[in-house]
C-alpha cells in the first residue's frame, strides 16, 4: 500500500514537472496558477487510466507501437485536460505536438530523478526493523 502511494505521488509530481516545463518552454502552452493542481490531477488520472488500455490495443501492431503508448497517452491526456480544465490551454498544432513530447520527456526524467532526491533513502531507512 505504501509503495502504491509513493508511486502515485511520484507520478503526480513528475506530471507536474512535465506540465511546468512545457508551460515555460512553449509559447502556446499556458496553465493558470489557480487551476494548476486541478490540471495536474486531471492529466494524471487520464494518463493512468489510458496507458494500460493503449498498451493492450497497440500490442496488436508489434513492439514498435508499444513504445509509442506513453507518448500517445500524453497527447490524449493533454487534450482531455484542455477540454475539462478552465485554466489550461494549448494553441496551435505545432504546440500540441511539442507539448506532448516535452511533457512526456520532462515527466519521464522527473520520474527517474525524484526517487533519488532523498525519497528512496527515506523509505529504505523506515523499512528496516527496529
């Protein structure tokens, strides 16, 4: 249960980093500060639900298609977040494509880096029997 909670928190934090990076580097990508948390939660939920579904559907097309699962899930999650969230907007086809790549890449890097910023050590110390 603790591992699931930690993985969920890392995913939320990584997605937050991805959305922040995209809003900084892309001109047509904006997130209202007031609705940032809502946008991150919507994005994370859609991504978490969509990724396993896409993996099953894309498995039919071979291993190359499986590799695109996270990128496609990121794009669809951005679309859904844009439709649902008021303070979140992406304009221009090029920005949509770039946003999917930037959010996916930044979230991927953050998901690998965040556990090594003390969280992994903290969990290992608390797991040891007293």
